[in-house]
C-alpha cells in the first residue's frame, strides 16, 4: 500500500477545534515562519484545503503546521491555516499548539510552569503554561501589539441598514458591532444562524467601506467580524461571537451571507476588543477582561502597557485559556483520490 501524502496530527479544542499537524509536513521554503506562510499561501495552498475541507475537515475547524523555528530564540514554529486565509496570529490556535507540543513531549514540560517562545507568522510569541501531572492546565501568551483603527464608525450594510462598528487589530483585523443594535438578538448557540449571517454581512460591508493599513503588513484587510455584548453569565466581563468566512460573500446571493462561528471566545478577537475598549477609556492597563464565547467558555485578557506601531498608538495584550486533546489521527491521500484538495458543498459551506 502506498499513499501520495501522509500526515500525523493531534486534534484539540478550546471551544473551536484546532488541529495540530506534527508529522508529514514537507520542507517549506522561507527564512522565517512568515515567509513560509507566504509561500504556502501563494504557491502551495493544496495542503490547507486538503486538511480543512471535507472529508478531513469542516467549516469551523482550524489547522496548524508545526515547523522548525527560524528564529533561534524560539523552540518551534507554527503556520496557522483557516478556511479562507492564513492568519498571521490566532489566540485559540496558539493555545492548542502550545498544549500539543508540551503534552506530547515535543518540547520538554517543566511543572508547575513552563515558559517557552514560539514563532508565529506574526513573530515571536511568549508562552507561559501552567502544568500539572503532565497536563497543560492553562496557556497564557503575550500577543503582538493591538490597536484600534476605526471607532464608532457608521457603515451602510446592504439589505440591513446603518450599523455602528469599531475596527481593531489584535493579530487580525476585526469589524466589531454591539449586539444591542439589534433588538431581540442574543449571543446564544441557538441563534447561531442569525449571528453568522449578521457577522458576515457586517464584515463584508466594513471591508468595502473602511480602509485599513497595518504598518508591517500592507494589503492585509478586514477579514473577520465580531458581535459583542455585555456580560450575561457569572465569571464574564463581556460576551462575543466571531464568525469566520467559509466562502466568498456575494450581495446578490443571500445563500452566501453566512460563515462559521468560532466556538471559542476568540483570542485575537479578544485582543482587538480590548484595544478598542482601551482607546475609548473603557478598559485600563492591568485590568483583567474575562471574555465569554458563544458556548459560555471564557478567555481572560489583560493589557500590559502602551506602545506604538507605525503611526498607531497600541497596547500589548496577554491572553489565557485552555485546550483539551480530543484525538490522534493519521491522515492520508491516496494517489487516485478524485478530490486531492478536499471538497465543499453548499448545505454547510458559504
């Protein structure tokens, strides 16, 4: 028996499923993890599609390729892959990656605390993991600088009307809208279809109407959206739902006004939310912010200090959460598989 491709992976979840590919990753050209990500995005996207589309994946799944770090200060590198893009940074994926590396002995674990540095496409990410009896009980990481680019900006959403949004960078650009603009809507799992549709429409309208410009990543635009609201459960300071695109939105085709809900409280989304709140005077440095997700799970963020990035006033956030291993898998691609890039179908895909 022979296969065209074979991959070993650890599947985890921190609300959202995060696959971590630990074996079978080919040599990827590039002098940094960022350059390796660019190479896959521009020249070899087959691996992302194979692992995230059906039959090996499904819309809300994310995937991470473990690669040797290019920066000598890092213990390992990881390339983040989602259904429609290669994010520069992701909080939930970082938590899953650190957990997989430590619990599987790929990086030595020290109890009660392990401190390591990982290399993401966005750069070096400092990790502090609380460990007990061979398990990772919490992952806390120091994120890239976060900043607000648009605050309380009114946009015109086709088929919906006027919506007020903030746009901020937390490792990705988020368009964020307060759920209280939509009477009767709640951030609950049973309202998922409505929330996904609304998020998708807001993201597309914000992308079209609000230009953004990251000083380090020209051309990176608004790719994701968040609906946020007040805390409505104990142990939260706020609640949110993030929707990731699972296809291209076409205003003339209502069936495309959808996406995949992030089942976690969203790490970079929490950092973006904190940056916007700080810019509005709603959050202080050193003040913990417990951000609830659609399932009621919580990530805890905190802003350490002010900084600048390009011409933007920014803040340095930390974020903490936990992931759990769900399975170990070996994925294969047979030579005569008729769908080497996987497939999608309009019943669940945008």
